[in-house]
């Protein structure tokens, strides 16, 4: 090959290498495309699946043809209602306190531990303890014995103070709303026995049909024999609409009705008259002197009815559905209900008495223990023996109402704060439900942290048949 031919061959070779370099470069660019952006991790659940998928309507768990069939016989309901009425007025006829000093003033003993935190999340300290001891004046208990009446919806407090007492607010299941100075809610119209007055005269220790505690003096009034005789002689009516305004009207229609308090489901008041357009009830008011005054109030047929109500699933659903989703309230905190208050208030309109706390409620009837049973066997027993609306299911610290079954699973109504959780790293916490809800016996099975620690069914101790002779 000549030198010129060699040069042409070399040029062609260089061109080929150049072209190959461009091709491989393009291929390399194609292979190095930037990776697609990664998807963010799924947001943690904010609601248990049961509340989203199960009807939050008590009536949905009954055959429509059975909604008006009684779940209690006339005889059993009459007996239950007579007992409720007797216990309701019992505080007025006591000749001494129902509680000994240590039980009535138990909050003082808890102060000695200096473990409670105030609203600023700091320990309450010795000054708070000294203030409470000075107000309570325990050495004089009981320093009064006077029948009285709640004239407002208020709270029974463990100590004569509105300030909270939290335990280690940073721990799961502590802090808000678990104010340990909150004992129970107290409904207007509840007969009371006042047993002890605070040193400054602003708080009074009272006993009602289900609980005792300190209330502001402004929320009660003292009653005399005439007042008690009138109230005890009349039949009782039940408030049937949550939040129904209870107001006294005046003969002069130009004067607006005087609001007394909000009606609450669970509230019982004397019935003067029941007509086609509604009922006339007696409601209490406090005079400036501290004495109780009876006022006639008119409520519509939707707001009140003679107690006991017809014990039908339709009526139960009408009451319970009004409370569905209501925020959880430990001991009646912020005028909300906890698990036992919910059931106590829902049973009262039907004439059935339940005590205040969950353990006491679990023993109000025939107790059926779950000793030694696996979780699945517990649910089977509930489905076999449980009577809808008349069966309470108990675990330490929590009580639930059996409604029936849905797709072969037992379904319950309860007021629940939260479910225990535990992460893979062993960190404990709470998945907060925080309200009245309808769930299965195992809410939260779709949440891994709950499954590791907080499923309800394995912790159930037993069930109570409230009216085994129904």
C-alpha cells in the first residue's frame, strides 16, 4: 500500500473509532439516567379500621323486625326500676355518712407521696399539700349532715380544688386527661347528703347514689322536708336528648325563660305531667340563701320521657347514637364520660342501676369468668351466651357493652381512651381512639404496634349478664 493509501486507511480507522466513541457515550448516558424519586413512607394510621368499616349505629346490629321487641320483661324491669329509684333518693334518708373518714378523705393520703403534677406539668409540692390539708380540716370530719341537691352539672373532686393532679405526664397513659383529683361527674337533679364543709366554706363534701366527692358550694342547694317529700312522691322522668336545655318559664311571656342547666342522658327528674306535646318536670335551682327551689320546666317528647323507657333496641339506639363519637372523659372530666359512666347513663333511663366504676359494674349480675380460655374461645363464649344490650364485658380498667355480631364477630359499644402499643425497638405508647365507638373485640389488628402489645380480647377477664332472669 502506498503512503497515501496508508494515510487514507488510517483516517478511516480514526473515523471509525470516533464514531464508536460517540455511540458508546450515548449508550453510557442512557444507562446512567437519574433514579426515580423514592416514594415517602406511608403515613401512620390515625384511626382504627373498625371505626371506619363498622356502622357506628347501634340499630344496625339488630334485625329491623326486632327493633321494637323488649330486651327486658315487664316484671324484671319493674324490679330494676324500683331498686334504681330507692338508691337514687337514699342519700336524703341517711343518718350518718356512708363513708368513714379514711375513705371519705382518701385524697389526703395520696398527697403524702408528692407524686402529682399540676397544670404546668410541675410537681404540686408541699405548698399545695399544706393548702389542701388546711381546707379539708380532717380532724373535724364530718362537720355537717344535711340533705342537699345538685343544681348544676358539676364534678365530684377528690380534693377541694379544680386544679388537676396528673401522674408523670410523660408516660404513656398518663397526663391529660387522667386528672387523678377527678372522681366522677355529677348531674343536676341528683339527691345528695352533704357531710363536710371546707375551712373557707367554698367546697362541700357530698355523697350521691354512686359516688362521693368535693363540689363547689355554688353547685348545690340544701333541701328541707317539704322539698324532699314532693320529689319522692312523684314518678321520675328520664332526659332522652343529650344537651336538651332545661329552663324555667315565667307567667309573663315577655320575660325569657331562665336557663338552669343542660339535660344529660342519665339524668332523672320528677315528672309532674306527661302529655301529647311533652312533659312537665321539676328542676332544682339554688336561691341566694343556699336553699333549693323547685321549678316547673317543660320539655318536648324528644327531650324527656317517663322512666323507665320501653326496653327496646330502637330506644337504646336512640340514646346511644347521640353519644357516639363523644370525647373520652376520665371520671367525667370536662363533662365527658369514661367507659363506666357511659354504660351507667345509658342504663338509667331504662330503670337499670349500675354503680360508678368498671369493676363494680362487672359484678352487677351473673359473672361468667374467662379463666384459662384462649382469645378465640372467649369470643365464642360471648357469641353463645351473651345477650345483646344486657351483657357487659370486663377487663381490668375497662368495661364494654355487647351489641351482637357482625359477619360472625362479636361487636361492642365502649368509651375507650386508647390501645397499648409497642414498637419493634420496645418503646411503649398509646394509639388514641379517645371517644365512644363501636368496634370488634380486637380493634387495631391492622396496626403492628398495637398487635405487639395492646389487643383487647386476650386481656378480657369475663362477662356479666346484667339481667340473667330477663
